[in-house]
C-alpha cells in the first residue's frame, strides 16, 4: 500500500499518475478537508514539461492558449509558446472521478512515518511507502521576500478584448516593490485578473488590491456581471538555496512541503508533475521497489533542482536586497528582451551556464557594491 497524505496539487498529481499505470499499485490519497485541490489556478508553459509528462497531464488542463504576452513601460512582447492553466475545482472533479474509493476526504492525520500513518481517530494504516504532501517548505522570514497577490475571476457583461494570457503587465503604477497585473481570458466574457507584487513584506491589503482590479476594469470599460471567485496568497521567495531534507528513515516529502517549487517564480506544477512521472516510472519498472529505492531514484532530480536553486536564490537576493524597489520592474523588462529559448529554460528551471551569465551581464538597475555583497549569502 502507498499512502499519500495531502490532497493538494502534488498529492493529487501523484495519485492520478499512479492510477494511469497498466498495473496500478494499491494506494490511498488522504485529505483532511472536505475537498481536494483547494482554491487555486495553476499555470505552466508547454516547454515546462517533458512530452511524456504532458501526455498524461493533458486531460487535466482547463484551457490552453497558443500565445502569451508581457507588457512593460518601455516595450511589449508576444511569445509563440503555448500556455496552459488548470482550475482547482475542475482538477478536483477529474481526480475524484478517476480515484473513486482510493481517496479519503475529511480524514485528519495525527502522525506519520516512513511506513505508517496514524489517523486522528487512532486508526493505523501500514504502508510500503508514505508521501507527505502537507503544508509548505519552512523558510525564516528574514531569509525570503514575497510574491503576493489577489486574484479575481470575473464574468463580464460584454466581451473583453484580451486574446492571449498576459502573464505580466507592468505598465501599472509601481508600488510595494515590483508590481504587475496577470490576466487569463477564460472566454470572451470571463477573465481572471491578479494584482501581483514582489515585495519585502508579506502583508496584503485585500481592500486595496480589490479596488485596483476594479479600477483596471473601469479603465478598460469592462462592466462586471459577477465576481465568481477570489484567491490571495503571500508566497515566500527564498533568498538562499535549498537542500532537500527528507530523512531516509522518514516519509518522502513532496510538493511545497518538500521544497519542490521554482525559487524565483513560485511555480510548483512543473516539479509536481515531473516528480509524479519519476515515481510512476520507478514503480512500473522495478518490481521490488521500496521507500529507500524511491528516495534513491529521486536523488538525481533533487540534485538538479538544488544546483539550479543556487542561481535562482542569487537572483532573488539581487532583486530584494540589491535593487531599489522602484526600479525592480527594469530587471524584469530587461529579462524579457533576452532570447526566447533562454526565457523558457528559466521557467523550466533548467538554465545552462551560458544562460546564467547572459542573465547577469549588462547593466541592470542594481548598485554594483550591493550586487557584490549578495554573491555570498
């Protein structure tokens, strides 16, 4: 029996992928809340995933666009890179339909180990391996900045004019660090708008963010028929590289719990999907697998992420410690002038050494002295 504790993105994708195997192992997904997946919208670029991984992810996608855009005060750019988004409520429905009785909702967990989960009721569940997908990676406040946002799914009275996802519209007033709007056109009258900021502090004035989104709609003369959903968060952006710490005698920590997210963008779907693929491949080809063999199988994946994370942590320190908050938008504007292939290798978390040099060379709006001070955390 495989036990997956936590019904968020990573736990659900792992359970879904295991269910796709020709001879699925016995597994159970355990979630303490009444439903799976929470209240989220997850997005990714097509090049973020391998083709093998995308093949089984494709049925879970809510909407795909063939192009995407960025907008800055000094330039705009359109990329011919497909962009995919997943609505959490749709993902939950699809996952539950596939898993059936292999998911237990409203089930709290008292404790867990490498081979056992003890429920709050006292029931003990034995396992061949336990995956812990609960909560987030622990980062001290002084060791991170924040990507914070309020998102609102809107239904408009009349069609809007947005054709492609605008993943970054930084033509707005800059405040509280680097600020931009993120827009997803679900249909010609349905639109997700997020007010997003890279800030030194996690505090969010939800009233202010809401008013800014409503004002954006007024500026575009979009009349709102209904606000169907809101979502807000302050995602920690680490200033130091991470090291995966799941002990060999404990459960396998995955998702945000295990630190599987892009240190600069906060994106987690890529890592959740590719980890699920690695686990499924191992179980499908190794008849005598166990928890230790799975951890060994994940080590090269972890080492690659750890190696890339050192550079992303350096970029984060340049952004939050070396750059003046009012000038942070210039860093992003400059980045989006680079070669398209480099930009999407960045999103995938698979930069080459020359890519890293290309990102750093030039004259960004960062004090040379402060930049040098950030080379070693």
